[in-house]
């Protein structure tokens, strides 16, 4: 008789992520991880539409996941949908088709709940210092910020500033021009005003990036030195190494980014915007320490299970 087994699917804007885990004491043993690129926002995120190609990719991913999950004989499957699915006008039609063809019911969660679960996920990956930290999760459709310590969340908010959304809104040149960088910073100054006020109040000492783009930043830096993250769930960036990488991304074309060791093809078009967003926050909140948590929303869902 196996312990309780749970499958978690995080239906994000860029990727659908599967995690199968088994209860082990107070924690979880991870049995299977899968990531499928769907890019739900690729055919109209600005118009709040999910196009036919990403809709089919989403359905195909979930049909594959269903088969995989059946093989693990799980006791429970939890599926959460985030920014693209909750914002899309035609989202309910896709959710209905998914339910009809896979039997899966996707629970849409708002940005506030998403931020809370990201906090729980990061908590499961690393030990927080007593002083305030700023967690940042850059998604495709939204970016979540959480000001916290190990005991509590001081402030949290989800912003419609995901990398895919920014890419479609700004449609930057290749390579990006200085004026476009200035325009983005102006936009962020306006949109992130409440975050900057909260940072001024709680004075975070470090920024913790959860998964996604931060995995990519770490992979690129580690590959430069022939190192690997391995099974570690927590990594500390050298600020000088990150800044060198940012400058490299800033002057690069899409084709050049594709050739950078450690970068995934699906991230090559959006990693620059993610880096510009991170650099803006580091500068404005005067933070000099960056960490990576490889745990995020999926692990947070498990950690929050009663």
C-alpha cells in the first residue's frame, strides 16, 4: 500500500507543469516532474484571447499528463490555472473542452492566492532569514511580489506584467533600443508604484526569484563555470555575475540568445524582458542580494495541503 500520492498541475501562461509527489513524514517525495511549453498568450494575450494553436497545445499537454498520472495511481489531482486562463474571454470554452476530453477540472486562482502559494513553495525550498525578503515570480502573464519573512507575509500583490505580456505590449526591436528600455522603465515606474512604496516601508534585504526565468539566469551563469545546480533547491547569485549576464542580454539579438549555453528556446524571446524587470526592481528597491528558489507554485500547493 503506497503513501498518499498527489499530482499537481500548474497551468501557467508559458508552460504547463506537472509534479507527482508522495507523502513522506511531514514532507513530500517528488516522483515525477514534467514541463510542457504551451505559450497560451502567443496569439493574443493583449486582446485577452487564447488562440487555436496554444489551445490545442494545452489540451495535448493535459491529455499526456492524464496518461502519466494514471500510471502513478494518484489519490488526488489538483490543477490550478493562472493569469492567461483567468483573463481570457474565451477561457471558459477551453476549460469546458478540457473537462470534456480529459475529465480534468481546472481551478482558476486569483493573483492573491497565487502569491500566497508561491510563498509557501519558496518556504519549502530554503530557510528565510529573520529580516524581510522580497519574493519575485516572473510568469508569462503576471508577476507576483511577496514581502515576507519565515513567520508571515507583510505584503503581496500580483501585477499584469508577465514577460509574455510585456513582449506583446512593447514589441521591442531586435536587439532592443535604448529608447525602448527607457519606455519600459517608465511603464514599470507607474505600474509598480505600490510595490516600491511597500519596499520603502518593509525594506527587504534580499530578492528571492522563484523558478522560471531565475532558473534560466542560474543555468546560464553556472554553465559559464562548468557547474550544475543538481538537486539543490536554493542558489545564491553573485551580483557581479548577474549584472554581466544582464549586459550581455541587453545587447543581444534573439538569435544570439538562442546560442547562449543554458538558455531554453522557449525562454530566449522573453528572458531579456524578465531581466529588465528584475534589474528595475533591484535598482529601485536598493537590493544587493539575489537568490533562486527552484520551488514555486506547484510545491506551494503541496505544502499548503492539510
